């Protein structure tokens, strides 16, 4: 089977769709029965992080209206003659559909966001593609209830993470903690994401400072970049118990080194990738009850949910996990089970291949 995978956004910084493309290209490239082709924007994150992939063409889609790129995509698709074209961004859907119509390929759309699509797409394109693959149950619900997509067209295919990169072991955890000077009895609270008000960095700061007074063995790691990075660095400049890393190509070792991941986001997360990263590295989770997060977290089973902006509740839940190692371990183990059975690369890839008739 020939697959032409499309991600033409000229993004240098990784968003969900860009990382999703890189992860799938690496995984599908190892499947012998698939001949894979990639269409990306030259110099983009997706391009740079698939540098060793040689069956590549270059197109750029900043918006739906990109005539030159559309004609190029159609021309390349007619040369390649793919069985399936996979489109990963909303502004590529119409272009992928046209390329499919003119090359004889079926079209599969990945949907990452809960945002309304233009009327033309919903009436002309959505009913005529093979599948629309929602990256979460929350996105699927939106497609069915708000966008009116036929149920038979929609399937959930989760985002996944690189299992080698996030491979957890006690030895690896011990080595990473030693690297960062974290003691055996110290508890590490992690923030990972955009350093911005919308992602809850102020709430994280409050929770940490509330708990640092009670627990002298508490440390914090803040991973990410954003418009509040400078402010946060200044706020913690004199606190030797807080590491502010700035943007990172990979956050895996910070998850592995941590005990509790606090995700106090105010945004309606379409998936919640960092929660799955926490599950994979046996890091207990406390997160806001918003967007797809309650589809990931079973409150009190594999993590804890707090209402958006409720610093008191977040503080109490994190405090409970600091004080009670048995509860913390229970949540960590349940989260890890969910990772293995729902979000592991092999599970997700098998479902995708089955949907396209290659399982």
C-alpha cells in the first residue's frame, strides 16, 4: 500500500500536528508492507525531524487558499499514485481531497482540534473521505455533536509517544535524578508545557509555594517556553529547589525524574499529550477537569482532577500525594497500565493499520 502523508504547515516550533506527523512517519516507515511518502513544508519542524526520510516532496499550506501548493500536491499525487492520502491539518483538508479526487486515492483526515470547520468542508469534503480520525474521545464527541459528521466516518486514533524515548526504569530514574542533584527522599513536582497564563503557570507557582512551606523535601521542575518564561525565571531566581529549563526538544528525562505532574491548564485540551507522557513514566497526575482531560483521567484511580483555577483543591491533592507514597504509587501504576493498554505506539498503530486495511 502507498500512503502520501501531508503536513504542509511551515511551523518551526512543534505543535500537536507536527509532532504527530513525526511520530507516525517514524513508526509507519518500519512497516514493510507500506510504501510511505511525505509532503511537508521545507525547513519546518516536520521536515527537520524526518531528515533521514528520502521519499519527500515540499508543499506549504498557510491557509486553504494556496494555489501553487495545491497544484504541486495534485501533480505529485498523480505521479506517486497513492492508495491513501492522509491530511493532518484543517487548512489542508480541501487540498488533500482535490489531490485524492484527481489521483484516485482515498483520503483520511486527522482531526486534532475542537474548532468549527467551513461549511464547504462539512458539506463537500467530510461525507466523501474514507475516515475522519479524531485524536481523542473529546474531539470525536465534538465532530458528532457539533459538526454533524456521520458516526460511521469517525474513529478515535490517539496520539502516541515514542516508547523508546519515554522508556521507564528505576535505574534510568535514579541516574537522571543523580544528574540533577535530586535526593532519594526528595519529591519532585513537574510543570511541562507552554509557560503562559492559559496553561496555568500561575496556579502551578502558587501550589508549589503553598506546599514548599509544609514540605522541605519538595522540589520543582518547570519545562517549556512561552511569553511568561522570563517572569517565571525571575520569580524562582533565588529558589535553589526549582529548576526552570526553558524550551526542550524532549521532556522525557524530566518526567522520569519527577514524582508528581501538575497540569493546571485553563485551555480546553484536545488531547493532553503530557498526561500520557506522565502515565508512561510512572508520574502521578493532578490536572484540570477540562477538555479531553477527564477522558484520560479516572478521578482517584489513575490521577486526580481539580476544577479549573481551584488552587486550594490542587494544593490539597498534591499535598496528599506528597504525604502518602502508597496512594502516589497506586496512581502511578494505574496510569502506566493505561499507557500500555490504550496509548502505547504499538496499540495505536495497529488500530490505524486495521482501519486502512493493513492489519
